[in-house]
C-alpha cells in the first residue's frame, strides 16, 4: 500500500468515526412489567451492537452484557426479561456500536421513573439453558452470549480489562503484567508479545522513585505485593514484561461452551494463559482453592510444545495439580506452529475439552470426587480446602462464576518439570534471579514468542 493510499484510508476511517460520533442514536430504555429491561434505537447500517449495563453501581464495572448480531424491523432491540427493576434504580450503560469495522461507544445513565408493559414479541421461543449469566440471568440454549473478534483498535476493547500487576502465589511467575506495553491488534488479530524488561518501558508504568516500585495504575489488590515490588538481594524486578486481558469486570458466567481460536507462543519457559478464572473466589484465593479451567496450555520449550493440556486445576501442588488436566500430543509438529480452535464445554456435572473439533478429554464430578479420595497425600491445607469444597455442589470448586483471561506468562514455580535444562529450582528463593541470569540461553529461542488470538466465543449450553 502506498503512503497516499494509506493516508486516504486513514482519512476515510476518521470521517467514518466522526460521523458515528456525531450521530444522534436516540437510544430508548424502558423498565418492563412484570420484569425486564428493553433498550432500542434505530438502525443506521450498523453491523453489530453490544449493550453493557450495571444497576446501582458507581465503580464503572458492568454486571451484564447483551450481544445483538442484527437488527429487527429497522431497530436494534436488546431485552433482558430476567432483570427486576424498581423506581429509582439507576442503570449505567455502554452501547458498543460497530459499523464497517469501526467501533463507537455510547455512554449513558438512566433512572427508572415508570414502567411499560412487556407486550413485544421479541423472543417467541427460548429454551432456558443451564448457563448462568450476571445477575442470575439464564441464557437461551445454544445462543451466542459473548463474542470478540478483535476488529476494533486496542483502545476500544471495551469488553476487556488490561492487567497491570506483579503476579503472586501460587505460581510466582517471572514476569510483570504491563499489558498495554506489549499488546496490539493488527488485522483483526490480538497479539501479546512478552519482552525482556527495559527501563524505557518500566518508567511509563512504574514509579521507581522509591524502593517500592509501585505500579501507577495497578489492577491488582491495592497495598499488596500485586502492586509494589521491594527490590533487595535475590528479590529482583521481574526480568520479563508481558500482558494479560480479562473480562473480570464486564462478563462472567457459569457453565457454557467457550471457543478460542489462537496460535500459541513458542520459546523456552513461555506459557499461554487461555483460561477461565474464578470471579469471586468463593472457595478461597490460596492454592487455586476456587479452581482454574485451562482452555489451552502448551509449554513453549521445543521438547515440550507438542503436548497440549486442558481441564481443571483445583490445587497448586502435585500430584493433584495435574490430576484433572487432559493431554493431547501433536504427532507431527508443535501446537504453536499454527492456529487451532480450542474449546471447553463446561457443565454442572462435567467438563470436556476439544481441539479443532475433536474431543481429547472428559472430566465428570464422580471422577473428581473419587480421584481426590484416592490420593494419598498428607497436607493440612488440602484437608481444609476439601471441607470448604463440601459446601458446594458435586463439581465444586468449579460451580461458581468464572471470567475469561488471555495472556502470556513466563516461568514461575509449578509450571515446568525438573530437568537439567531448567535453570532454577522451584523451592529456591533465587529462582527468578537464576532465570534472569540464564537469558543468553532462553531469549534466543523466543523467535515466535507472541500469542495470537483471532476470536473468542461463548455459547449457552
């Protein structure tokens, strides 16, 4: 593309965005009787619309999402028939409008003052699924409830939160998350590319004027080690900067089918993070007590990267840590050589893993319970955790709300088996320092260290 053609394209995009910005959307919100919320506005050639809303909240987070793929009779109609509203309730909302790959957000606040009768034949048939959305809403069977195809600019990823924090227990990874520094979107592909830590990057995100090295816009727990790092002796600044995005504040769900099309990172000690993480940590934050569902996990080392894992982690120590992960071996190449579709079907009693449409592992609640009972492991923390899980249902701790996370992490403890090539011992307080000193060995292998994601879709069961 010539410079003139590129300039012309940029001008067209700017004009289109300005025309969207100057459009009067005339959105209309209605509280329904006996219950529900309806949002409508006229169609003007938009390609898709997503509504994010929160009731009586001021922290900017969104409690639920309604995705609408097409208009009906000249109107974009978003309706939630499960929401109970009262006079005086305040709805803070964002409506994300897409037109010709340009996205424009509409922000607004609306207060319930009156009610309308729910007499619109918007959804003539909906078989309620086992999927649970925010506010306890039930999804319709087979319906798309979340979609991201990364067609917007990085600054318009309104469904995602960009993590900025020092990752902590239980894996104590060797990177700091400064997501905007290493994340981009190019031709509809999300790219997260870890980089060795550089002062020129650090100074834009971390206040290093004191020994606390405070992340200025930390998304971790404030006033904890997730937001500051005291450097002393072997306790060094993380030697790698990486990125991670999540739907923690915009979309979480319980049970569903999630599909991610991605190309995994390749390079020593690199790990893709394509996971479902617990939203509220109902069963505790320590030792993976509230669980983690791996959608795709393949270590980046050349001798390990033909092994794909998916499934559940419910405890941080072996032999339980990997007991509920299922493995698929690529016979001819490594998983990071090309794009693949990674899918997890998560239900109330089972979890099944797929790659490119083929099942490679299945977990059910009976197996989970019997395997835990068979493991001969003396661990007081585990026994305490089991007693907490007993308060949940038969798939606990995997029976609560989870959110999507996409990222790349490096090293850490627990994630790599002991080998002569591994430059650190998991039990050593100098593990991160040992890893950093070995940079001349691992960094040359990072020839394809980026994780590329084409799309994420979630369907109700």
